[in-house]
């Protein structure tokens, strides 16, 4: 006789919302959920265990009388737009926990090698002048010389900037899913990135569900947080009047780094979609950043800026709704970005030298197969 378990309907509802799963998907996999929610049937222990796996919730949470009050484990600088986003999703929480675990390992690894402090540890304060901070970041990223301008579109800018930020000693991880689970997409509406500041092993995570151009801005926005030694969950948005002062400061720094004011057109005569797109490609950022630069530099009044921004935001939104490319790209190239090449090389080298167990390495690299470990080592040229 199977054991049935009493569950509170509001806890089942909380778990489903937390997983950001479609109701139809849940009902297809667990047709009994509707009965659980109405209190007309109790799940068996096995059913509840399977449900917990499906919604990525700790099993013990499902036995509570009330949903737990989960909070984001790092300072939250987002300005949330609705009640659902106010509750962190399982995908967001799991991504932060994974990055924290990787950062902990990398910090211990660097300590074992005798490192004591990152060159970027608390380089400035958030009261510093935006222009001065942006200039310092551009110098560190070698963007103040003609050969370092990274012109040629967002694709080139995206890849090159990540490499340059990693060269500064920051682990950069970009992913559109939780780990390697293609059935768990991240939500760009919930968050666009976060920074885990550290005196030894700073880390930036970028939500790859966003457009590449938007990811470029997020990368530098999060780097600004790292520059002041600040851990933060962010939602960079050039147009929200509700941003915190710190977020506005980081946005201004990022904008000045990517689109320097002394290199920007001094008139806003042509704001057509094609003109905005040309400038966005030129600087490797989104058209929304270009629009905001026009406003920020006093080339547009608030009302026409706001109207044009909303219009452009809607156009981009329609574009992002198009079906994604199903090819998925090369698995190992994807892994470089998901893991950070610097981090992956360190884990593989430490494992081959006997300092880290293969079991721990598989967990840190999010793989179950030794063949994947070997191939990744070869791709990264770790002997």
C-alpha cells in the first residue's frame, strides 16, 4: 500500500511558480496536481519526490504548512516590476549557488598558489566621478587606443570584452540555462546579471538569454560593481526612473566606457531605426543604449526620448520573441562561456595534478562523463 503525504495546496502552487513552469507542462507530467491543489487527493511519497525533482525544489519544503520565505542570497539591486518576479525563481537561486561554489573553489585554489589580493579589489568608491572611473576601466581594457576600440559590431565586442575582463582576473560566466539543462531556461526579465565581488576571486555572471548587445552592457555594468568591491544582483536598464542611485551610477559608467561622450554624435537629427542600428553596431551596444546616450548628453528632451525609447523597446521585444536557433552551436564552445575559460583551466589543471578529485571536478565543471572532461582539457590546451 503506497504511503500518501499531506501537502498544503499553497505550497504546491508556490513550488510551481518558483520553477517558472507552464501550467500545461505540470499538468501533462502530473495530472494529479489539480486534485492536490483542490485538496481532493494526497500524493504518494513517490509522486511527491518526482514532483520535487520536476520543480527543482527541496523535498522538505513541500512538507511545510506554508511556503518558505526564500530570499536572494546576495544584495538585490533590482527594481522589480511585479509580485512574481519579487519571488526568486529556482533558476536564479541555483545559478547564484553554483557561481558561489565555483568562486569558493577558485579562491581556495588561488590561495594555495600564494595569491593574496586581486588587482581589481576595491579600485574606487561609488562617489567617484563617472568619467574618471570610466576612463580607468577603458585603460585597463585597452580601449583608449585605436587598435582597442572593438568596432565592428556587437558579436566582436561581446567576445573580445569577455576575454579582456577575464585577463583582468575576473571570472566571467555567461549562460542562458541553468547549468547544462536545456529544459531550464533563465529569464532575462527576472535578472540580467550579477557580480560576486571578492578581494581575490571576483566573478561576473551574465544572463545569456538576453541579446548579445544587451549582454555587452551588462558585462561592463557588473564590472563597475566589481570596481567598487560590491556584490550585487542587477537588472541594468537605461530607462527606468526607479533605479537605485548605485544602479544609475553603474549604468552611467558602463555607458561612458562603451560609448564615450567625446566620441558620440553631437546632434540627434536622425533617430530612424536604421540610424540607431548603425550606431549600435558601430559601438557594439544595443539601440536602447544609443538612445539613452542621446538623452544623457542633453541631445534629446525627456518626452521625445521616452516616447522613442518605448517604441524601440517594443521593436526589440518583438525581435526577441522570434524562435531561437535550434542548432545550439558547439557544445565545448558553449562550455567555455558557461564556465569561464580561466576557471575551467584551473579546475582541470588542479585535477590532473592531484589537488582536486575527479568527482569534485565533474561537479564544478557540470559534467558527468570523463570523456567530456578529457575533451574539454584538450580544447583548452591543458596537458
